[in-house]
C-alpha cells in the first residue's frame, strides 16, 4: 500500500465491533468468575485473557475471510 492511497474506512466500524464483542466476552467471563467465588484479582486476570483471546481470534478471522472471498 502506498502513502497516497486512502485508508479503507470500512475497517473502523468492524474494528469497533471486534473491540466491543471482546469487551462483552471479557465482562461475561469476569462476572461468571466472580459468581464462582474467585477473588477479584483472579477474575480480572481471566477477563483480560478472555478479551485478548477474543480480540486475536476476531483479527485472525479477517484474513481468512478475505482469502475465501478471493477464491470464489
């Protein structure tokens, strides 16, 4: 990509959806860990791991979908 090409503005809403979905998963994991009786520090650590894992999974899906679209 050269410097003169504009940035694809369609990425911004999708990136926002990925972050919000990851945050939702993290909140759910943290809430479930708290209900289980886990201390707040461990629940927060689990929520952070869930956020990171979900965000990585969402970002990994994008190139796969692009490859599948090119084959069809």
